[in-house]
C-alpha cells in the first residue's frame, strides 16, 4: 500500500490508481512539511472515483493538491480548458472566443505533453452539449480513475456546477467530497456522497458538507 511520511493519516485503497513519481515524491513531501499542510482520510474502495473539492478560493488549492498527489504516488486526472494546453494566459486580453484565450508560443507542444502527463483532459467550454461526453469516452478507456473536480469552477461559491454528477452517474463512479480547510491546514477526505435524487437534492447535500469550512479567504456558506 502506498504511503507517505508527510501524510501518515492519508490512506489509499487497493483500487486507487498509482503512478510512481520517484524524486518528485520526496520534493512534494519536503514542500508539504515546509508549508505545514497535510491530508487525512481514506480513498474509496472503488476503481472509479470523482473527487469533489471545496471551498475552492485560490490557485494555492491546486498547488497543495498536486503536492499531495505527488507525495502519495496517486495517478489523477482533471478537466482543463483546451486553450490552456498550448497557450500562455494573458489576464488583460478578453477574446470573444472563450476557447482561444491567451497567446500561442513556440513551446506550446511541450506544455501540452507536460499537462497530459499530469492528468489533464482538455475540454472546449463553448461546446457544452458534447464536452462531457468526450470526457466520459476518455475515462472509459482507463482501468480506473480518480477525477479531481472543483464544483465552484474559478472561485464561484454561489453556484456548484453539476457536470461531476453527470460524469459519475454515467460511469457508475463514487463521489468523494474533500474539504479544503485552511484553518486546520488540511485536506479532509469524506465518505462517499449519496448521489441519488435530483441534481438540486444532491448539490444541497454536498454543500452542507462544506458548511463553515475555512477556505483560503473566507468560510464557506452552504
């Protein structure tokens, strides 16, 4: 079973996809100790898991998430806007086409290789009707997966997106909520979420699990 000296309270299951990180594992453990950030809980006993993390209020959340993934040798995947695969972000540019943000650069092909190595699945956001069907087809090819999703998108606490629920139901995956708690400086893995019922009912149950949790900037209000 995979383990990490920096994360003694975090346990993977026999179904959790593993990917050897070699020296990156030790760098991640060092950085986690330096930042005094940890994780605890048990991964679900299921080959297909959608990990739903909140409250998501800062890019630092992804930083800590990736350190934990590296330290535990976990193989993950996540959804990434297609333009981020080969283009550099430019905050002051506001293109009409949401899938052509940023600017292209000569090493974009290297950028895409790195992103895919770390689990990125590109999606075109303007093609809402079919974008998640392509994600589902991609995940069906895999012998198990841990898909990381932040339902708030880019830091929108008022509305949880429901794409994760559609994906989980289509692939018979379990949904594992994860609290991003800056007060305790810890990611806490919770038991599987009950995803029966309407989207509204499921989202309400999910939001209540994050009630009062201190994110990077404020406490979450369900």
